[in-house]
C-alpha cells in the first residue's frame, strides 16, 4: 500500500505517519529527513545542504530525483508512507508517487496556531510539551529532567499563520488533483492522535487491524 500524507503545518502528519509505519510495517519516508540524511558523497549534496542551511527551498527537480531513488529501494516493494511531497502541484508533475490513497489531514488555523505557538522543548533531553494541550507542571522546566524549556524561533504565532496560509494557497491544487482521481480522503485532524489515527485506519480499510 502506497500512502501519501498531506496537510498544513501541525496537522500531525509526522505522528500519524510514524504510527502507520509501525502498524503496517512500511517505511516512513519524510522529505525533510531524506534531505537532512543525504550522504555527503551524493553529487548534489553541497547544493542541497547549502540551500537548507540558508533556509531556501531545495529545487524540487533535485528532490524528485532523490525521492525516486528512495521509492525504488527494496523496502518499498510492498508500499510506503510518504510525508512532505506534493505541497506544490509542480512536485506531483515532477514525480507522481502513484499513491493508492492520499490522506488530507486538515485542521483549522486556530488549532494549527495553538499547536505551533504552544510548543516548548527541553534544552537537555528534547522532551516536547505544548502549553495548551500538554503543559509541563512548571511552565519553564521539564517534568523529566528539570531542564529549561524553550520555544523555537519559528514556533511563533506570526510564523504559524504565515506557514498555514502558504500551505492553503499552494497545496490545494494537489488536493484537488487527487480528489478528482477518487483516492483522496479528507480527515478532521483537530482531535487527539488516537482519534485521528483511528479515522486514518478506517479510511484505509484497515480498522480491524
């Protein structure tokens, strides 16, 4: 089974993808991880690493080449869970992964802002909290090790709004494309991870697993 996950920032793609991967025994392929883990021996390493370091988008023709190679690896014979491809319709024109199902995890902007701007991470052990949905006992200290909790520079409300609006503008063509093909399922991803995962399994026809 080939599954493509699409959704705005903080829709839970990473969480749902990881759970699907574990439950179904399929590799989770994240575009971000794929680029970060690229071997220095790769002929496009310097160009890609430089773009990421400067906060620029990596040209999608390069990403498509790397992704195509990954999707042809032996562990993808029975399928894969793909997260982070198709944000732009040009991605799909460069490489359509031919998914069996596309899951559009949709959340409203208010939920996305709370999930992003509420995130706090421990400087010592990277434990993640959310001051709205999973607050620490002490607002500035980690429950596990007592380390200081910090907010990442790009986890502000302003950045959250900009990223959300950018997704909604740039990604709807991809969503509409797969909807027209009859393989897209749109889910309300504002609930708990358990609720969203259960709904995902149901639309995949795997609820009994």
